C-alpha cells in the first residue's frame, strides 16, 4: 500500500532513519559517490559502504538504473499491453520482456491478464514491431493493447 508520499512503504529490513535517508538520496541520484553520500548524511564513508552492502545483501536495494529526463518520456507512442501467459511460463516471459528497452513498466496483476506492460516507442511502426515481438515470446498466449491517446492527469515526480 503506498504511503502518503505516493511511494510504496520501505521493507521492514530498513532499520532506521539513516537507511531511509540513504535510500532517498540514492533514489534522487543513484550515481552519487559514497563520499558525497557520507557528507550529506554526516557519517563516515565506511558507514555508507556498510549500509549499502547490507541493503543490497538483504534485498532492499535490488539494482541501480538510469532515469530519462521527464520530457523524454513524453515523446513517442505510449501503450499499455495486457499479457496472458501459459502456466509456469511467467518467469521466462518476464526475463525476455526485461530485454526490451521500450518497456517502461511491468506489473503482475490480478484479473484478465497476468502482466500489464507499459511501452513507449518512437513511432507507431516501432510499437507494432514491439507488439509482434512480445506476441512471439514463448509462453505468451494472448496480448491486448491500449494505445494512449492523451494523458489527462500525471502525478509522476
């Protein structure tokens, strides 16, 4: 359940305010050096390294990524794709989907589909090719696509 800030609550493995502050700094800039993180948190660099190692080891931090500039995400053709998979094929399908750079978001969902994917392609022909690619993944039994015509409300940070 999201918190009042709109972000999902942190796992119970987050031990204290220092963990929360470190995670917040990394969410703002995952490339921040450990020396700068230590300065901003007013702790030793070794403390930051130890915390990062523990948070990674315990699965709180599961990866680092590049975020595109806000207006970059507004360009192109956006679509939501409901994906139905064969029984026991989910893990392989997710692995294959992860290799598609135009995939912006993938959620497992309840209801008619097993997964809901958000795609952003440069052009309509590229979206068409992506949909063909997804449909050809071993284990995908059905896709249903809705192309975004207009964004009415956007509360992204």
